C-alpha cells in the first residue's frame, strides 16, 4: 500500500501514516524495524521518516489499529503540505 507520513517522531522512530485506501490511519513503530530508502543504485539504508514522505508498505490489521511494516520510502517530502491542507477548515459557516 502507498501512504504519506502525517506525523513523525524521529527520536522515538514512530509515525502516523495516511493510507491510499482512505481507511483508518496506520501506525508505525520503527523501534521494532527500520525504514528502507532506495538510493540511485538500488542501495538501501535505514532512514528517519519526515512529514510528507511517501511510503510503500504492508499493513497488519487488528481490532485495535492498523500497523504499517516493511516500509520503503519512495519520495522525500512529496506531500509536505498535506497536513496543512487536512487541518484547514471553513469556520465561516458557524
């Protein structure tokens, strides 16, 4: 599945991810596994996630939450403004 990081804590290696299927958000705990970044020569390296990073990942669904695993970053800050767009609300109709 593809998704975009909406929030991340690089120090604790955690992230909240918006998923392409528009269902529940997915949660990632990088303390358990790293994130791979594909370099120009198909080399991979463990990286910290940032808001707006586009990811390819697998999802495990439990009763409590969706957990993302096998993360691969495919683009850095590809949707950096997504969080701002999601938080904008028209309050003029109050």
